[in-house]
């Protein structure tokens, strides 16, 4: 993990004469890819999961934050039902479709068979 530090202010000032109203921009290199990797790892390890999705007699654990960020449907559902660890039953959704959707939400991509598109 690498961070970059950028000084925003007058170019002719030296570091020793800076005042409190000058700002630094701290940038986390590869932030997006690190976040995707971290969320995928948390899902794979089932760490900090706080929602269960059920369909076809099977279940998947997930994170409310990821579901809410990726889907207005899940965001509204979770906001309207603020249970600590809700179980959401998806009717008429094949389990394979659910796992593909979750893979897409967590990784930003998914491989599906042509006849499933």
C-alpha cells in the first residue's frame, strides 16, 4: 500500500514557512482496485457479513453496504427494514443468477453463459 503526498499552495514557499491554512492532498495509490479486492476478500471469507440472501432453498451472505451501493432496490429495502442481520428471500430468482449478480457487485465483472444473458 502506497500513499502520495501533494502540497497545495504557493510554489515559492518552503516547507518551513507553511501556515495552518495550507492543505495537503493525501492520495491512496490504487485505491479503487484495493477496495474491490478487499470487499471480494471479505465476501469470500464471510467476514463482517450483515445480510443473508435466500432463493431456491439456498443462501448467500453479503454486506448491506455493497448491496446498497450497487442497487437502489436493495438500498430502499434495507433502509425501510433496518434489522441487524436481515434475511431477504428472493422469489423466482435462480440461485445461479443470484451468485452471478453478487459476483458482479463485488468484482465489477462476471462470466455468464451466452444463454443466460
